[in-house]
């Protein structure tokens, strides 16, 4: 199941002896397996069609989350590599045993603590990916400028160019963007997971929250929280825990659809379908 070229590469570069492999979910983009090795159980995912720096950027994001020093568990990255010599790009990291349940309140508290890792500007010194799409992180002093120029406009352009949205959508967006100064509360740039939906966290066997598959940058902390509302999967205790550390400004629930224009556009560009009508519906409300 694991490509022979990849097994050979891991053996030669890491002295890794793969004794057994078991297919596991790698999301909608990658192949993945739990592998039993001479270094214990590990998690390996790979993709022959990934951009050269795809897994390198994911590894970088995991390391940045880990460096925040919170009680959130971040899988330890062992190695990553780009495609080459008939070998797929790959990411090798520790295997995390999933538990049946966990402490959602503490998860919320610790996400808030992670958001207390600040930067001087919104964005990041490197670009990365959200899902399989490029994510530009050019840095800005102002959150609304960053949100508009690096998150919304590039995705709208991609959707218009591919025919998923009509070019008239830019006018609707400009009408909403003119109001953002009155809508978004001020905040300093916070370290964000960047793709925090219910499929990108789990509770380990000790009940601790584990973050995976990040799209890291420094942004408004409410972006991560809004993303959790996109598909559900987070309990009331999670939000109570978050607010025990960082109370939200009034009106957060009304701001959620605006923050989520970004992940909505990402899904629209990846999958099309009903995401187009959802996006248009939100813009019409404003």
C-alpha cells in the first residue's frame, strides 16, 4: 500500500523499518497510514501530486503551534519531503491514539491561551496552504486589510475565473467590506490554527485535545472560533472554556458568517455546489 519508493526513502534516510501498515483517513487530499516500525507506531501521509513545499509547510505549521507552549497536544513531526524520483511527497509524525471523549472545556481554555501568542502584524513570513489551495500570508498592520486582500479577494477571483461565481459578486463584496470597520472588534494578531473545523482536532487516549492539519497564520482570534461554527463538532463547554480565558466582544454570533466567508469560498473553489448559494446568501444579508 505504501509506495515502494517512499518505503525505501524512509529506510535509507531515517533507518526506518516498516513492519506493518494500516490504512487510515488522510482527509480528502492525501493517502495515510498508521505504520508499525522499529521506532514504534507512527503516522505517515503522502501525495504524489502535492506541490513541492506542501508537506513542508504543514510541518512548519505544526511546529509553530507546538512552540506556543500550551497544553494543546500537537503531533511531533519526524520528517517531511517533497515529491521526487517517483517518490510522493510525504509527512511522517508521531501516531496519536484517539480516545472516546475528552475535556472540551479545557480544550477551549487552551485554544484561548494559544491565541495569546501574538505577533506585530497579521499574516506570516511564509505562505502555506488551506486544504489543497495556496494561502497567501502577506503581512499587514491592519486586520481588515489582511482579511480583504489576502483572504477574500483572492478566493473570489479564483471562483470568478473558474465560472463558479459571477463577476458582479465583487460589487456585492465591496458593499460589505465598506462596513467592516464597524463590524469587527479590534484585536492584536494571534497565532491561529487557520482550518479549525471538527475534522482537524481529536481527543487522545488521555482526553487531551490534539490539533492536526493546520493552515497557520497570525489573524483575528475570532477567525478560529468562527471556523468551529462552520460544520459544528464543538460543544458548549468548549466555548465556555474559551470565554473563561478570553471573553468575546458582544455580537460575535452576528460576525461569524462574515469570518466564514473565507472557508466558504475555499470550499466553493474546491467543491462548488451549494457553497455558491451559501456565499451569495450571506452577502445579500449585508
